[in-house]
């Protein structure tokens, strides 16, 4: 893998991020693509960096991957933590090291932001991603993720 750049996303990257989220939500079991909703949420985060950041990986000037870091304050950790979400590499560029490069950049970026922990969720059947995360020091938690969708 050569000729790649990792950078913070800006509002000019909104369409590229939304496209990659469509790819991601097409393959995830719990979600489905809803581009208008994704565009609204991405725009909100990009306009409010205290909420989080998106990092992009570009190859030959084309956005081929994205990851988001969303920020919370953890009472357990006593400070700022990050939720790593929406990590996806364009299908044509998978298996070439772009995901690992983007993950390492996200970890370093979270450190620079003063984050004390990174938590992430991945599909239970995504063995390739789980191996990559474990190889980079992520461990399974004793916590079980649960959710309640609020209809408002």
C-alpha cells in the first residue's frame, strides 16, 4: 500500500462519507442505509468537533475509507473517552492494509484528543475485523451491548 493520505474530514467530504456509510450499513446486520439520516448526522458531527471527528484515508486522491470517533465523558475512566464507529474501507481496497492504517491513525488521533479509552462494536460474524482489532490490542469486554430504539 503506497500513495495514501489520512486526514480529518471536512464538510467537503460529506458525500464521500455518506457513500461509504451506505456500503457499511448494507453489510451490517443491525442497520440499513438511510443516506439522508447519515448525511444529517455526519454534517452535525463535522460542524461540532467536540462531538467527534471523522478520519479519511485517501488513495490516489480518492477517499477509500472512513472511521469516526465520537466523544463521551466516562465516570469509570474519569475523563474523555472515544467510541470508534463507522469504520469501513471501500470494497475494492480491502485486504491491502488501508484498514490497519486507518485504525492506527484513529488510535493516535484519540490519544492526541486526550481520550483515555476507545470502545468499538463490530458485527459478531466479522472475524477479519475482530482479528485486526485484537492484533492491535483491543480486547473483549465483559460488558454486553444492548440498545433500545426510541421512536420520537
